[in-house]
C-alpha cells in the first residue's frame, strides 16, 4: 500500500482492492471479522431471528465521545436490543470517498472492532465501495445486524397499557447536542460527549430478571419525542411525562438554549425508553441502576387512556403537547 | 408531500421523514415490506444462517437491462446463493442525495419491490438517510441479506479438487460493458443489456438434483478472472479455461475491443461459476440448461494440480496466465 489515501481503484475489484482488504480492513477488524467471500454461514442458536439495518452518515466523522465507527456498531446493536434480541452478528458496508486518508479509515475500523468486541458481536461479512471525490463525505457506513430473540420475549409497542410506567435509561438528548456543538464550533468547555453506547446488556438484564417489558424504543433521530410519539401511535395510549423528572444534563440544557433546541428533540445513541407495568417499575429501575450504562435510569411518566399524544406536564400542572419537528433541525447526526 | 425532490429534512427524523416513509417508500415496496421500527423479528426455518451485505453505488442509476434497485436485490440474493443458501430476507439501507427527484426514488423502489417479488425474498427492515447535494450521487443502496443453508450443503472454494469441471452459467462480462457503454455514450445499437438477474433458483435446482457442487462464485467486480483467482487461491488448484469455450456475446466482445477491455475482467451480475466433480458435470449442465436464467450454461475448463493460477488455453494450445487488473478500469459498475 504505497498510497495513503483511498483511490477509486481501491473499489474496482482488482489488486488494489484486494490490498485494501488484506492490509487495512481485515487487520483492523482483527479476530472478530471472518473473511467469507460472498456470505457468512453461521450456526444460529434456537429462537426467532431479529434483523435490522442502519446507515451512518454522521458529520464530523470524529466527535467528542465517539466516532462513526463506534456509532455504527452501537446503533445497530441497540436496534436489535429494542426488539428484545441478543445481538450476535454484524455486517459492515463501507462507502469510501476517493481521497479519504487511510489513517482516518484505520481509526474508524479500529473503533468498529473495539465496539464490536465490547458488545460481544462479530463482524461476519463486509463490502467496500469507493466513489469519486465530491460524491461522498469520507466514509459512510452501513451496519446490518442479526440476533436471536429468546423464547417467550414479545416486546411490541402495541403492548403498552394505560397505567404502564415510562422509564428513561439515562440522560436524554446528548448525542445530538454533541454533534451539533462539534459541527458549529460552539466551543463548549469541556465539550459535551456523545452518549454513544450499547444498551444491549441492560436490556438483557431486564429480561433475565423477569421484568415484563411491554415496549422499548431508542430515541435516535427525532429524539425522545419522535420515539414516544411512535409508541403512542402504536399503542393508542396518551403518554404523559413529568417535566421535572426528565433527565437532561446541565451542559446539554445550556447548549440547547444557545441552539434554540428542545433536548427532547435531540437524539441519543446510548439510551432507551421503556414501558413496563406499574408493579414492575421499581424492580426494573433497580435492575437498570445496577448496570453501568443505565445507572441513571429514572421513571419519567406514565401511559394513560386517551388520545395517542405525548404530553409534558409541568410542575405547575400545566400540560403541553410535544409534537414532532418537521425535521430540518439536525441533519446528519447519525 | 408537496415537494418533488428529496430534501435534507427528509432525513431528520421528523414529520417530513415520516411522510417520505409512509407516502413513498413503504407504498412502493408494497406487501413485501414490513414496517418494524427497530428490527424485524422472524421465524427462521431450521438450518445454518447465511448473512451477507453489499452496497451499490452504480452510475448511472438506470441502465439498459436494469437499474440500481434491481441490481441491489440481485447482487445480495446471488451472494447468498453462492453460499448454497436459500435467500429469504433483505434489509434496505438508502442514502439519498438532497435534490434527488422523488420520481427517480419511486422508480428505484418499484424495481426493488419487483425484483424481491421475483426472487421470493422479503424486505424486512430498512433505513433512510439524506446527505447534502454534493455528498452523494442520487441514491446509494445497501442491501444486506439473510438466508438458510440446507443441512448437508457445504459449498467451499477449498473443496475444489484436480479434475473438477468448471462451469459458466451463461455469457460472461455483460454487465460491466452495459454500464460502461451507457456511461461513455458508446451508442451501441441495440444497447448491450445488463445480465442483472437472480441465480438463486438455478443454484437450488443444482442442489435439489443432488449435484455435488464443490464451489460457486459470482463474477462481479473484477470479472471472471477475479472470481477464478479467488477459487484458485483458496483451493490451491490451477484453473485452466479453454478459450473457445468461454461464452461471450458478440456485442460484448465488440464493445470490449473498442474499450480495450478483456471480457473476463468485466463484471456479470446474473452469472456464476461452479466447480463440480467431472462425473457430475453432465448432469449439472442438464439441470442448469433447464432453468431459464442459466439455459446457456457451458463447461469452460478444468481444475488441475499445479500452482494456483488462472490460465486461458488458446485453440493453438498456447497457455496464457490471466491476472487481476489493478482495478482502475471499471469504477462504480455496481
């Protein structure tokens, strides 16, 4: 590999592509990648299969608290966990822009490898394409994932019932603010770190403890409001949040004021919202608080009978309906 | 949907994104898509699981014989088939460029849907991202796929033995020429159509007939030479092709002469190469010739003991080694 940037020829199926694969990509992914040429063949344990896909186009590629590689692993692992699945395997699709420094590619791949290791998942298949300069933005990553849903687990937003307690697994809105602050050079000191993390272990702990989880959703694009509105629509329940119970870090709240943004519209990448029966809420919180990534889990509200809306109830008792933004606010945060 | 092009807000997680999904993407995919929010949960039949991923960045998006949507389905279905798997499920990751006409998106999605229907696979999960104009090229698609490998099937390039017969499932090199001719305005009349197609039914027919298939490989980027070199390297066998037996259409041969390209370096997207024991070759060809997509299947050579090289033997008896191009020739053909 004499060149130190990605060239178009690296995607042409010839010797340079083979070199990129053998000298850069596979070594970076290490023992967790296996080199099946067409498709990986895997021994699946029993249970239903969960499949998901996510592409990542975040800008900048590297940001406080993470980078596109960690994000791609966490995002897909979390999507599997939200279905109650145990994440097992990832595929990795890279779209590289001509001119990308190979050093950046190596850093991203090292992050993919480290995050996969931490999450206990294996990268089993991959693909690399190269596009001309001006038709990409460094690296776009698709991670698709497969996992197994244990027998007896049936997590569905339709299962939410009036009376269910809504839990937040930690502080909300941080990832979106971290990206925006990095991109807009807000100069926050210290910088707000992304919350990018896997929540799969926390979900597994809940299920292992026998908590009757009705629904799970990770508040990514669109933030907590978008996630909750989907749960409200699916279940036909009104979801009422207690304003003073919503966990938002002070630095995130401050940055949101500067940006004119509601933290509940800002994405997380290492958090989830859960609906559990009221008589399981205390146990659920105890379980979550015993797992590092969800140690700050709290109850934030309840599902009640009514129209499928998301409501913020202020300390004064005033209720405000939270609505989905049109979507212009936060492009390319994941 | 008042706008008729993709806007950044279509990727923001808000109302516009929900509209794109509900009004354009899901209707286009029709009954073969199911709307799992995070991950699809599937009842997997018994057998080993095959997983694969492929991103598609072909330019132009629409070309004689296909488009990026059909290609994305066929490419991934074929990767599964090459592992001996029965393709079952696809995931669909879209990276849209701001400004893409929605009409183009609808056409691509209609192709995805039609191709999935033809192949008997279901699109079970999806994701859509939007990047700014000048950071994409209309549509990039990732299709990841899952399938099941029947018990007893063990297709591995390492299984090739000296004496095995090499089969080509049809004419070679057509897709690469179709794309290049479309892009370079070669003005071939009639235009060379891509061979984009699923070969899964043909592979299933081979396996169902009890043919002891040793190895399968689809000659995509890098063409037949790249695919055969991988088989040679994996098996340690010398692969000798009989020049006059190699099936190349006249129009493809003519275009390759204009382009200064060896058809064996040009990609196919609906063909495969197979290695079978000599005493199974006749049956294998009969089976393939009974399936429409592989009706022109022929034997093109043999594996012999020797160094792992790919050899073209001319009618004169002269042998020439075929080597992988560096890779500059054919960017973004898939």
